[in-house]
């Protein structure tokens, strides 16, 4: 009989271990956390979809959101994009990010403004996104 064990690890991600009845092989699948992960602000921001599905980042300058690492087709989540106390920050996007009509959104540029990107990974090179602006 096969055995499936699901245990959270120290970082809060789920670890699934599958034990095969016919071999001594074990297979481990690490599931990303649904917690809100904080992305490090830098000139280029690269989300790791293997650690979280939902993220927040505060922009302190004009930035690029790179194509994420560890994408899994079907994975979905949100990214909250916050302007710092200066505002007027812009964000460009890597080639995997697909927006409606092929045009990346313009962020709300008010100081401390919050925008949100909801996404689903469609293929290994395509992330479909929806933009919501100016949350309070």
C-alpha cells in the first residue's frame, strides 16, 4: 500500500512524501506557502514561486519584475505592489508576464499607494495577469 504524508516544514511550506509499495523510492514534493511573502526591493525583483504564491513588495525606485523562478503550471496567487513614501515609482515586467491587450499596467503613483496583480501560470513561459489599482 502506498503511503502519503503531508507535513509543514519550518518555512511554512508543505512537504508531501510519497512512498511506493513496490520500491524503496520516496518522492518528495515541496508545496509553496500561501502566506504573504515579502519580495526584496532591488533594481530587479525576482519572485520565487517555489516559496510562496502570494507576495508583497514596497518599491523604493523604478524597478523590473523579472520572470519568476520555480513556476508550476496552474499555480496562482497575488502580488501587492506598494509605493514608498515618495511614490512615482514604475515597474517593468519580464517577458513571461502577460497582460490584457499585451500592455503592462501603469501603477498608481501616489505615495504609499497599493496596487495588486493576480496571476495564474498558464505555461512554463506565460503568466496570465489581472491588474487592480489604487487599493486603500
